[in-house]
């Protein structure tokens, strides 16, 4: 009898909880929503956030304000969101580097990818282009490898920060090509590309949308794309794999997270709104021009993807013996 009463009480409590969450989702949001980006303005993560924020705000009934909090390869922004009130008014546009790569390279992170966040939806996937300053005497990936072997420790390659996806793309290149290059971390790809344009560094593994215009103007040389297949809108740009490193593939993704404990009904409402935004022709076209592929998911699908990516990159990091500088 006592067990039956306990079970009944549990079911009633569960039902009340579900009703409370549904009621919250109907009244939420009650103020503007902050979408935190852990990198400087102008980078790929920032572009993904600003690409969805205006329309997302329209659908949710409150402005979605993008807030850049760069530092420690996105960790500063991630920690800010992880410790925010779990009410759906602060969300995070995270990147692969922060969420599934950094945990394998940094001894003590101020958050746990799986315990500190509630995954909402994947937003986009993005490969990189190996981009060089025009002054570098190399016209292909094989030229870069030959130059690096001839002059070890002299080629400088910028990244968005220690442990970021561009950093790991470089480390995998370094490991597979068996070359010695110098890693120069920045607080985002935008400042790295600024220094690349100025000749302070010699190369960057950068999002397509960040270097396409500079390639067209001749200010940068685009040698190869890091995806396994050539990009449909850049058919003449070879892949790294076909340029001398068979099997090479790298890139990044951007996805939206909320603090752990955010009501499931609110998470679902954001995910549904994001799906609508990412399905719109305007946003998809904008992402394509930036070299990104819009890729909405359910929270459950995104959670499974993050766990899979976490395991994949962890294995690669161990196999390649990648270390942060």
C-alpha cells in the first residue's frame, strides 16, 4: 500500500512538474535573450550567432542580443553561460574547439561539457581553408610541406586559441605531414586573419567565409580545403587530402547550448525556433556564402552528436599526441 501511494505521489509530482514547465514555456521569454559568443567579433562562431539572432528573436518575441566574451579559446564565454541562471535568457553559441576538443587538452576547465550545459541544437558545420600570406613561397600543400621540412620551426600558423578546432586542424596537419611549424594562438580567428593580412604570421586554417573575399582580391592565397570533398561553390580549390595528405579531414561546427537545469520545455521551444530559422532560404544562403552548412537538430540529436564528437576528437588527440602550447 505504501509503495502504491509513493508511486502515485511520484506520478502526481511528475505531472505537476511537466505542467509547470509547459506554463513557463508559454510565458517565456520575459526579457531579451543573451546569446554569448566566446570569441571576438568577426569570427566563424560570431557569424553563426549573428546569422540566426535577429530572426530567432522575432520568433521568440524578445530580442536575441549577441554578446562577445572572448578569451581562453571560448572558455571565458562558456563559463559565463554555465554559471548563469538556467531560465533560458542566457544561451551560448559554442564551437567544437571549446566543447569537445579543449576538455582533452586542458587539465582544469571551469565547466563540464555534459554536466554544465543542456544542448539545444546544432547550427552549422564549417570546413577550413589553408590560407597563406602571398609572400610565402608556396603554391600548394606539397610546397608548404617541402618548405617546412627545409626550414623547420620557421612557418608561423595562427589559430583562434589553444585547443580550438583551427589549432587542432594545424596539429593534425603537422603530425600527418611530419613537419615542425610554430603555433600562434589568438582570441579568435578574426584577429589572426588581421595579422595574416599584415604579414605578422604566415598561415591560418580559417573558416571559408572569413577568407573567401581576401582570396578573391589576392590578399591571401587559399591552398586547399580541409573537408574530404571539394566545396560545390569552390570547385577549383583542392582538398588537403588530395594535395598530399590522404585521409586528412578537419573542420568545426557551431551549436547552441543553455545552462544545465534549463527547463526542457524552454530548450525545446528554442530548438524549434532555431529549426525554423535555419530552414529559411535567407539564412541558408547567408551561411552558404560564409562557407557554412546550416544543420538544425533536435536537442536529443545534438546531445548524441556532441558525445560522438567528444570521443572522436579525444581519440585523435591521444593518437597524434597533441599538446597545447
